[in-house]
């Protein structure tokens, strides 16, 4: 299932969505305003964002546009307005879908599944099907990782970081290169995000600091072509 970030200032709706989506097997992260929502989008790497337009601090369209500057995560808009102009503005602003309140949980879950399928279909068209570097095998179609033949469970962003390094194995990738490729151009200087993800990757791969993912101090990272 998916990690879903819900950005909405209605406590009752947040509770209903948290319970309903968790019952469907999803992991749910919530935010009650636009600024917190954008931070959560960067820090938690959701598979899909469900975004209310009527937020207390920022217009939902502005939040959608700002997320879209650095991320291709699917965004589903929630709104009490069913006007055609509002829908067009949201879709032109980078949203992938638009749901009018009130709505049914089954409908929202179906739209979440459709948005994720569409996103993964686009990724398949632009990427080779797999990458292998030494004992590391990445299935870029199904987002599966095997290290020394064993499956490794990674989050979507962890997978994106590792796959970027694998596609450029043997070469040092700067912090800015990796951040721009994985998070978007707006995060080219936010190296702390990258450090945290590389640390988690090393833990999951039981990888020492000089083994698979090598550090070039102050510059970036390199995936060893002699991995394993």
C-alpha cells in the first residue's frame, strides 16, 4: 500500500481520513496547514499527497505549485468547490486529480491507486528495467532491491537515492546532483536530507562507510562498482 500525506485543517476530516486510509492498509501522515504540509512532503517522502485547498495559512493552490517545484509526487486536491474554473486552476497548477467534498472513502482510495499507477507508469517509460552493480540488484520497474541475493525493504525516496547512485556507479555524484534528481531543483542545497537517507541506506544494507556507498567529504557520494 501507499504512504499518504493528508494536508487539511479540519480535525474531523483528518481523523476520518487517518482511520479510513489506515483501515485500507495505507500509512498516513497528516498536516494541518500548508507550511507544515510542505515540510512533511520533503521529510517523509509520501507516495501521494491529498491536499485541501482551504488552508489557514496558505492557499492550497500555492502549496501545490511549491511542492511541484521540487517533487513529482502525485497530488490529489480536496475542495468544497466544484467549479470548473477552480478545477482547471488546480490541474494547471500541478495537481493530478480533483475530488469534491463530500466524497466517499472508496472513491478517494480508488483515486489514490490510480494516481500512483500513473506515476509509476511514467517512471517505467523513462527508466531502464533494472540496474546491477556487483552484489546489488535493483528492479526499477517494481522498486525491488536485492543485496547479496536477499531482498531489502526501502522507502520510495531511499530507493530513488540508491537507484540514482547505481545508475552512476563508479562516479562521484555531488550532493546537489543527487538532491536535484531525487527531490527537485528547489532542494539542491538541503544536504541534511541526503545525509539522513544515506545513513538509513547504509544501516539497511549493513554497509560500512568505505564499502558500497563511499563518501567524498564535502562533495557527495559514490557507489562502488566493486560492491559486495
